[in-house]
């Protein structure tokens, strides 16, 4: 029930994003919820969905070329100065002398017409190729959307882990600060009682000041990484985001072992390049089809009227007329334009075939490198974890020896510096390991 309520809350928060109604609200997201939120609100994902919609519209646009094209045109003309046509006078009066002409106006002062035309494509070599290309472009748009979602998942995971590591580092530095503050208090008491020197107190104060500065830097790093996560998720920057998960992604040894043995699945990049290759071949077929004739049927129906005034146009009869015919267009010579396009298509096809082979080889290399990087990162993490434990043990021993008067304050300060360095190295190795895990999941095609 708690899980269901959390998903409902996630949906409500997504709606709030759409209406820009986020204020200083506080939201707690797990990694899974952050990914789901990003897949609904990330700008790149939204644009990919819009590209899908545009691809659908392209199919409709191409299909419309094979449907009847119907147009209705209407017009009216006012002959302001009607042309004069001379006719021989003896055509009307046999007694008229030869060479005499009579001026005649044939055109009426006003004419009007209404014409409807219907054109239907009967045969076009490139139409069906173009329709298939539009559908293939839709497939490519789908693959591009999936690739965008994978990239967003990768970005969100890395940003989420970055925040977790920075938060852990911040907590660790703060704990170290508290430890040094307690040591400073103890050393100050020993100094006041004459069992320690002023330089011992000064050393610890220097160490404490350095820790305060480092803590400020760690807090800034946490804030910056959290802002980056919100950007990847598509969440407003003024939202208070709390992460629920902890760095436990590498604690399951069995899961890591299964991941290292995973052979991988088909990568979306292969689908992208193969679909692009399919489009190039369709473009080649389309240019070859341009050599075929095109046959269209057309029908025209019109009505005309005329008169000496505008009023006559409404009173006089409209005289009908119609035409039915076919149009055959046979390409003969275009200056080798189509031949040049076909040659370009063939070159592009060969390039995409090379790109497909390179992509496959590159994927295999990515899998090999990512698997090796994860193994090395895990080994480094194990070493740094042991170094941190040893450094903490050395610090505790040095502190006990100093409290019992058998050790120096300098040993404690040096042991604390070594512990701080070991902790920094550990969290750097931890970050490298979780990033290497994400990289391997993506290389294997199982990132989700």
C-alpha cells in the first residue's frame, strides 16, 4: 500500500511540474522513482516524443499523395476596355466597298466561372517507395526515442550516485570534524592542566580549520550534484529533493558476479544504423523509380456566365462544360541528374555498411573495456576500503596513546590526516565503481 501511494504521489508531482506549480516543496525519490520521473519530464525525452509525432505526420503526408486531389476555383473578370476586332464590312453588307472594315467587340464586359478539378494518380514508380520510406523513418524515430531514454537513464543514475557519494563524503567529513573537536577539547584540558603544550593545541586547531573548509567544499559539491540531478530529471531547480537510497549498489556480490558474466543484448545503436541503411536503400530505389513514367487521371467540370453588367452575372444562365483525360509523363533526359543521385546513394549505402560493421566492433570493445574497468574499480575499492579501516585503527591507537601520555600529539594529527586521505580515496573509488557498473550495464544493453 505504501508503494502504491508513493507511485500516486510521483504522478501528482509530475503534473505539478507541467503547471509550474512547484514551490519550495520537499520530495523524496528513490533511484527507480527518479528514473521514472525523468522519463516523463526530461526535455530530451519530450522532444523525442515530439519527433515521433512528426514521423507519424510524415506517413500521412506521403500517403496523401496517392489520394484524389480535389480543387475548386472560382473567378470573375471585368473587361474595362474591351478589345476591338476588325471584320470586313462586305461580310455583313455585300455592297460595301472592298477594304472597308467594321469594328466589333466580341468579349462581354463581365464574365464569371466556377471550375472543379479532380486528379488521381494511377501509377507512380516512386510513390510506394516513398510510403515505405516514411514508415521506415517512423521506425528510426522510435529507435531514436529509445536511445534518448537510455541516455537519460544513464545520466540520472550517474547523477543520483554522485549525490549519494557526495552526501556520504559530507557526513564522513562532519564526523571527522566532530572527532577532532572532541580531541581539541581534550587537548585543551590537558594543556590547562600542564600535561600538553600549546603547540599541541595549535596543531589540532589547524586540522579543525582545514576540516571546516573541506566540509564547506563537500556541501557545495553535494548541492551542485543535486542540482545536476534535478536538471537531468526535468525537475525545477527550486525544488527540495531528498534521496531515499543509499550507496549499496555494490554490496550484492552475487549481482555483480552475474553482471560480469552477462554476455549482453542487442544494442539500440545497431537498430539505428541498420534502419538508416534501410532508408538509404529506399532512397536509392526511389531515384531509380524516377526513370519510370507517371500516369495521372484528371477530370474538370466548369460553369461560365457573362453579361454587360454585374447584375447580369446573377440573372444570366451558367453554361456547363467538362473534360476527362489522362496525363502521361515520360522522363527522357534530365542532364544525368538522376544518375548522379543514384551514384551518391550507392556511396552512402557503402558508408553506412561500414558504419554498421564499425558499430558492432565498437560495441564489443565497449563491453570488454567496461567489464575490465568494473573489475579494476572493484579491486581498487576493496583496497581503499581496507586502507580506510587500517587508517581508522591507526588513528584510534594514536589517540589512546596520546590520552595515556605515551604518545605525541603530532602522531594523532598525522594519523587523522592519513585517515582523511584514506576516506577521500575510498569515496573516490566508490564513485568510480558505481559509474563503471552503469557503463557496463549500458555497454551490455541492459541499462534500465
